[in-house]
C-alpha cells in the first residue's frame, strides 16, 4: 500500500518545499495552467509547495498565490509587443478561456495549427522560466541557509528543512497481537515518504523505534535527532477496518502544522 498517498504527502502538506524533478515540475505547470479556473483542482497542484509559489506569501501557497504566479510569469515573459500574440493565446486558453480551443483560435484570427504552435511555444517558455526561477531560489537558500522562511536572518538551525522522524504509532486496539500491523503501517510510511520526497532526510526505523513506548517531548526528540518535523499518530483496528490518525509537529515550535485521519479496509493494509 502506498501510504503516502493516503496521507497526502505529509511534509508537503505541512509546508515543506516540494522537491520536483524537471519532468514533474513541467507537468505541474501545465496542469496548473489547464486548471487555472478550477480552484478545486489547483488545490492539489504540487507547485503550491515550491519556493517560487511560497516566497511572497503563505506556506504552502494558496490557490490565489498560484494564479498570481502564473499570470505574473506570462506578463513578464510576454511584455514585448512582439510577444503579445503569445500572451493573447495563453489568455484565451487558460486565464480567460474560450469554451474550446477552436473558439480561441477563431477569436484570435489564427488557423488552428498556428494557434496550437503558439500555445506550445508559450507554455514551454513559461515552464522554462519558472523552472529556472525555482532553481535560482533554491540555490540562494543553499548559499544562505541562516535566512529563515520569514526572510529574517536568525541563529542558524542545523536541522535540515526537509527532515522528519516517523515515531512508532500508538496501538489503540488494546490487542498486543496487532502491534505488527501498527508497526507495519509506520514502516510503509517511512519508506513511502523517503521515495516521495527526494532530498529529504527521514530518520531510520531502528532509530525511530527507540522511542517506542516512551513519552518524550517533541522538542527533545527534534533536538536529539536533529530533525525539524516529528510525525506521530495512532491506529485503531477492528476486524474489518483500520483507522489511522496522524499529526505532524514542528519540533522547533512544538506546534501542530498538519493533521489527518483516514479509514481503510483492513484487507487493504500492508
């Protein structure tokens, strides 16, 4: 079971930067343009967790910020009068869309093949520009790691920003025989998070499980393991279903930054 999908990529939901490959980034930009008028679909776009989307607002970014970023990119790239046609193609396709692409081409007075060629060129330029902006932003952060996300230079925190420990979940079923199920869920979650977030630092199982059965303050765990985030939770199982509660806590502030609950058929677990 890909548990990270059930938990919706916990670190990303909590506001960590998404670490996307170039292909993933390109796909996210194209999806965001295509869904520009659909807030419900934009709400799940991985660009919301990139640095370029969050640097001028909340973390993670909201749909309004994402729309502003895309519109600003188009305005910046196509401000030259020679590029106005490309801007108009993008506007009538995504920002203020015509009912169909054929209608957009007709409004622009372009053959459909020419319209499609302009559309592809415009999307490619936006994607390239945003990608380079993201890489430059990440590089600046790497060069100046003591600048916090608020923009305030403060005492350097040695904990990597993409660092997390998944603590052993509590077994609320009062059946010691279900410990294997609870521990297996945690094992899967550790693996899935490591795979889903390249460049992240996920504490190993052997280290995380030294906290099993112990009540240790989150701040202390963060300091001992040098991680920024602590994921804790509980599992309640009955003969047919399993309910998982999970909370992500910022170990530097002891604040809950994300929480979720989901139910699964027991046969779908592990």
